[in-house]
C-alpha cells in the first residue's frame, strides 16, 4: 500500500496545502526508496520518508510519535517527491469543487 492510501483524509489535505505553500525545505534522496526533508510547520520538523515501507517513515512532530501515524509532513514530502500525484489531487479537488457548485445550482 502506498503512503497516500494509508494516511488520513486530514493529513492528505493538510499535506496538499503544505505542498502548495512550498513548506518542504532541503529534500534529499538517500537511496531509491528513502528521502529526508525538513518541513516548515508550527516548527521545523524532520521527515524520513520510506516509500517502499510507508509505515517505517518517521517525523519529529508530536502526531507521528506513534510511528504508524502518517502525518501531513510525511504526506507533503511524498508530494514533493511525486509532484504529479499532488497535481492529480489538486485536479480532483478542483473538479469536485466545481461539481459541488453545479449541484448547488441545480437544487435552487
Ligand atoms: Zn509530522
């Protein structure tokens, strides 16, 4: 399972928001599957991302103290590694927003 499939909706959208605001600093690739980055949030948090084993990824924020939690920082680093996934998510967001408006219009 990919990281985006196991994260919560909240982490997903907050992570996407962080991506759009370019919160990821000093992204570094360690090997084929592992990345390190600093993410500017309330504080600067350090993320170690393991794409092959997303649950082994770590982050220094309080939410990720329980290691299996996929926090928004891990999500935003993932989006920085795969910007096309972020673009996809942004497109879906725009589309559902437009659909939502259309439905509202139809109802009135
Ligand atoms: Zn975090």
